[in-house]
C-alpha cells in the first residue's frame, strides 16, 4: 500500500520539487533586481510603473504588500470596482478549513491561528472602512477619530463598531510595522527569497495531504497551488491575471471539505451545504450587480440606470448612424474626430481616453502617454510653453487628447500623477497655441460683471462632474 501511495504521488512530487529548486535558484539570481530598488530615489518615486501597476498592488511596506494582497484583492482595497465578485467565499472558508486541518496537531493549530491573526492585523491596518456617508475611511488613527467625531453611532452603528475594531488592530500592528520597516521597508533583499522558502515549506506539507486525495485531484491541487503562488508573487496585484483562480478556488474548497478526515459525516454535510448555499447566493448577487451596472458609491436615484442605454437602442434600430451615436454619447466629439481623420499623417498625443478606436491609422498616429512620464521629461526639458509647442510641431504632433479623470487614478502617497496632470492642464489652458476643439465638461466662470457664464472648457466651476475628455489642436 505504501509503495502504491508513493507511486501515485510521484508526479506531483516531481512537479513541486523541480519547481521549488528552480524558484529558489532564480530567487537568489534575481534578488538584486527585485529587491534593491532604484538607486535614484526621485526617479523611483515618480516612476510611471509605480503609478500604474502599484495602484493594484498597494503602497504599504514591501513585505506586507505581498502578505496582504489576497485580502486586498478580495475586498477591493486598492482599486474600487467590480473586479472580484466572489472574494468573500475564500475569506470565510479557507481560514475555516485551515483551522480544521490544523486541529489534529497542537503546534500546527498554534501556527495556523497566529498566521490568521497576523494576516488580519496587517490587512486591516493597510485597508479602509466603508461608511455610507463618508465612503472610504483610510485605516489611520487620525482618520478614524475624525470620522467618529463627525458621524454619530446612531447614524452608522456598523461602521462605528468596525472603527473600534480597526483601532485595536492598528494598536497591535505597531510592533509589526517596526519589524517590517527593519526587514524590508520599500525595498529589500529578503522578500522574494522568503516567499520562495515559504512556498517550498508549504509544498512539502501538501505532499502529505496528497495521500488522501485521488490521482486527478492531486494534479488539480498542484496546479491551483502553483498558479496561486505565481499570481501572488508576480501579478502585481492585477486581479484579472488570476481570474481562473476564482473558479479553481471553489473546486479546491470542495475537495478540502470532502477529504478532511477530522470532520464527521454530519458536520461535513452541514459545511458542504453551507458552502454551496453561500456560493449560490453570492454568485446571484454578483450577477445582479453586473447586469444592473451598479457601481460603487452611486446615488440611490442612479442605481441600475445604466441597464438601458437609449443611444445604443436608436443606433441598433437605424435611427442614428455611427457618427451621430458617437456625437451624442461623447457630446459633439464626432466633429473633432472627423477633423482628425481628414488628415492621415499628423500624430496625436494621447493621455488616457478610449478614443483610439475612432481614429484612422491609430496604430501609427497615436503616441500614448497615459501616466504622463514622457510629458514630464519633455516639460523638464522645455519649461517654456512655446518651446514645448515647437517640439510638438517639429515632430508633427498636431492634437492632444486628454482623459480629464487621469488624476483620479492616482493612489500614490506623493500624488505624483496628480502633479504631472496639473502641469499638463497648465500647459494647455490659456495657451494661445492650443485650440480646444471638443470636450464634454461644462464649467462656470464669472465675467467682469460678476455673472456666471457656462461654457465647455476644463477650468472653472465644474457643472458636469462626469466630464471625461478634452481634445486640443496645436496651432
């Protein structure tokens, strides 16, 4: 029987053993690249990669950035949106199954309990609290105290209780914060080798578990574990790189429930039914949210209004043609797009926006600068507006397309993207060499008589807060 068990486990053992040796070897080869950080602090702070990728990953200490990532991705801590619809299933059932599996050994139970407690502390201390009136409250003592002084317990009792719980976790987190700064800070030589070592140790522990599952389940769990590790270490927190893990995770939990020997048949039935019921309810709720186009922090009167778009209906029935439909959706942008498409050789400097689709030869004409990294370099080289305009002219760049919400993506502590966006706005606004040919933003500005004049522009008292774009022609 023992020989048969070893034979059945041979392939998964080989997979994990070879992969573990490879990862441990490559971690020490690459540690200087991934751990040392940029020798130029200013360049590192203003890195476009830091602004774009790390907004999914988080900006806490490097070590805790990885450790809190599963929680962050499940709760949408770093990015608001419908990226994960079944994250809570894993937060509820994986810790429960871990404690059940560890209960057969006192040391394992203590270590598992500490791991879950530690994960809770670092996750909540680098997260946020949701308030119906204040939306996101950062998990800092001053922010929480300010909220508690402004909103009474009677108005938001649940948020208040969560605040007090977070204050406890923040107090316990302080020693871990000191340790984290000493070990890693924002760059180190430790984090990657540490995670590879943890991967190897957990893999060795999983080998004993494989003796209780059938041949197909061994390969499935091996794939799930290895994929999860690679997502955690190399995905940068981008959720859709690991979308397949959501479905695989549900099957993995089902396998763990069916093969856990510490659970009595009656308890297993209750646990399994609870898991299936939880999944069904959560999936149904997620489907309703998606189909109804309900987004975070929408006003009550706007909930579900995106389910039906009359413009799409009129286009489908032939009442509007393509150009007219685009013009209605994007507020007269069709005229600007037509002007851009009347010529084929001029180039377009694009900051965000999704308008590439409407521009002819967009693969050759569009220069994308979504995080304004190139603009920052040019602005440093050409601080005078006319010099920068002449640079654009010399390189046949005739149009600048700007997503007016670019700065809203900025989660960096230093607000580096916001500062670069402000420099861009300063460059295009009140510049006699820049002609605004399209925008959907309506602003109000007072004239000499003190009267408020409403125009389509980008500076002023914003009337339409959903203003999304501005297109400038370089004269």
